[in-house]
C-alpha cells in the first residue's frame, strides 16, 4: 500500500504540470480562436462581450486557474464551433479511440510476442535477422504512409475492405486502421521481448532448470514470468501513446476518434475542444503509467521488496 500511495502522490504533480503545459501551448499558438464565431462586421463591443463570455478577457494565470477548477469537476467549457459542452464532444470520440487502440494493441501484442520469442529462441542468425528486420521496418514506416498504401491496395485495387469511416457494428472498418496503428507497437514489442528473452535465458536459474532435466515447455513458463513485467510496461506505454498519437491514422481513415476531433479543432481554432481533448488524453497517459507501475509490482515481487 505504501508503494501504491507513493506512486499516486508522484502522479499528482505530474498531472498538474501536464495541465499547465496543455493550457500554455494552446494559448501560445498563433491565431484568434474567436474568429470562428465572430462575423466580419463585429463591433469592438461585440468582440469584448464574446471574449468575456469565454473568459478570454482575463489574464492567462486567472484563465488557467478557472479552467483547472472547472476541469476538476468535469466541466471543460463549451465548443466555440458547435456550442455544445466539450465533454459531450469528447466522450464518443474517446470511446472510438479506445476501441481502435484495444484492437491495435492486441494485434501488436500477439504478433510482436510471437516474433520476439521466435528471435529470442532462434538457433540461427538468419531467423533472428529476419525478425529484427521486420521489427525495425514496422517501427520505421510512417503511420500515414502505411495507411494510404493499405487503402490503395485493399480498398481501391482489391475492393476488399472499406477505406474510411466507422460502420455501425462493422468490424471490417476497423481492420485497416488497426493494422496501421499496430505497426510501430508491434516492432517495439518484438524487439523488447527479444532482448528480454535473450537476457533471461542467460540467467543462472534457467541453466539450473535445464540441468535438473525440466522439459523445455516448463522452462519457457519461467522465462515468460520473468519477461512479463517488461511486456506489461511496453504495452501500457504503447497503448497510452496510441490514444494520443493516432491523429494522423484517424485522419487518414476518417475514424471519428480523438485524433480526428483534434485535427478538426486545430483547423477551426476551437480552443476549448483542443484543450479538453489534450487534457483528457494526457490524464489517460498518466493514469496508464500509474496502472503499469502497480501491475508490475504485483507481477514482480522483486519490485515490492526493493
């Protein structure tokens, strides 16, 4: 419990710092956020009135404190473009992004784990080199380029899968964006597991298990238990990064998630939507790191002892 409470206390100043960065960066961006709602013939009095309605007439420190206070109770303001509460705009987008991220991280986990274990147990240098090449290729290919290539091949040329959008309860719309989003995590997971398996197999306890005549299948279970905390950490970070880093993938496939919402908010200068989305994604990232730390402690007693 002391470990858990300490990690939670560490997360509080990080969350406050992240909220301050989110607020500051959005306000440092060029352009007037009220240009989307103000007519060209707006008088100075109208401009001043609308600025007062949105709180943009206050000094930035006061704006930040008021924004943070409302955010703590779930009020992120109203969209400049639609006038709806920001949470009503963000909630369905977050659900769609989580759905896509879960599909992508599961695909990345199974493929990456298989490749990593294969490379870690490879008896020939050729097999290890092939797996490493596949992992490096997955990490190196830009998301947006891979997405466009998959659309050309499977949607335009072969007419097998839908190119964009999100069909109602239609898993086919998820295949291409999930594969695209899983490419980088797959390579990272494969390389991490490969390194962890090789390092664990060199440990004395593994050699002792083989010397005692334990079957390779049972030895692999012990290796997997020692590799699991590393896999958990990598998967947790990659899943959190998918939620906040999928803006290009969601834009290419017109997937109605947080990335697509942020892209629209950037072009329309909808500050409340942009701030709210970034804040929620950042808090999810902090919460995911906290959960990974706690799960690692539960899976690996050595962390608890230390």
